[in-house]
C-alpha cells in the first residue's frame, strides 16, 4: 500500500496522551469499495497509550505484539469513523473477538507486517464490509493444500514461480476478505475449502475464467518485498468467490460474489462488500453451521 506521504493528513487527537492520531485516510484502499466507504491506514506500530481505557481492557492480558496490532487497528478505525462524524467511540471487542462497531456503522479491520488498515461505512448504505491485506509471498507453498481446492492448486501450478507468489497470496486474501464480510451477518464459520476463487480479472483482460485459464493474478503484483516483480505494482482488478457448498447467505449471485483487489508496494489488498436492502441471511440454514468464534 502507499507510503505515508500518499495518505491524507491525520485528524483529531487520540484519548490519553493528547497525541494526534497517526492513522491517515487511504483513498487507494477505499477505492476497493463503492462510494461512501472510508479507509484509514497506519504503517507504524500502534501506540497502546492512545487507546481508550475500554479498548485497552480488551487486550489487558495480550502479548505486546498483539497489543500493538490491536492499537493500530483501533487508531485506523477511529480515523475512519471521524469522517462519518463519529468521535470518541471506544471500539470494544465482542466475545468472538470481532470489533463492536457503532450501531449505525459497519466496518472491517486488517493488519499484516508493516501495515494496518480499517474501512467503515454507514449501515443504511452497506450491509457488511470485508478487508484483508497480506504481504505478497507470505503464503508459502506448503500451505497451499490447506488453503486451496484442487482447481486453485492446478491454477497455481500452471504459473511461473514469481507469479505463483502473487497468485497464492491473492487466493488467501480473497477468502479472508470474504469471510470477514459474511461473518457479521451470518456468524457462520467458513473453512478455506468452502469457497473458491473462481475468476481473477484485470481491467485489461479480454475474457474471464476459472483458475487455470491465464495468469492474470500473477501478472498483477510483486513477488514478496524483495523487489522481484511478477507484474506492475499498482495493478488492480476484480475476483469472484463461488461457494463450494450451501452457505447461510441468502443471496447467491449467478457468477459468484464479486470483490476487488489491488497490488501495491509488496502487498495485496482485497475488499468485499454487501449492499444494504437485500435479504442476506438464509432462514433455512442449519443452526449448526453458525459459530460464535471468528477466524482471524
């Protein structure tokens, strides 16, 4: 994602020390979503002294690394919420470890090595958001069988080695972002094999197809942070997630659930959202599918 000078300026002061919130608006991440979604990001560790006491209580027994990640996420969320006119709202943690957003807001938080980000939107416009950012190359080959179904594995194996690093990270990130988007609505815990990244398409692509038909994802990013390029940084496009089994979501788009991705500066970011005003929960879904434990 962009370096700090490409973010907009920080706004407001965090509770506690009176220090300005270091998180900044990030239009590039907001661009993964429809208009009305606000994104903020932070490229330095979160400062726990800037947390609200109620937020700090949620990580009172956590290890320092987790506290820094938690603080960074809360600071990003605080900066984004300020754009919606919501100030000084302590973002507590629910029993399932998910953020407790203001009643009028939906949101999503992600953190990885060197970057944390949050997206928010008004609930009257957006029913749910899912954002995930990963370092390209962090999804090692030994993890592919745990993340991918056979069609996805065949697609990855058909690519060049540099392209595989970007494509594998995209598959993982797309599934994580979709999971984050559907979970607040359904409380359904999904396994990686429950969905398939069925189509990856760049804006310049002349056709789309399932994994194995072309290497669009592989040409769209950087293989890790060493500078070995598998494609041009800044490339972006869309991907489709198709369930491999019946889900608790009532809506089932014919082609799959559409999301957006962007490669930049050694990261891949993926966003999914569900618009408001649609029936999203299947009342016939077995209760046993649902869980109060959120992944990630």
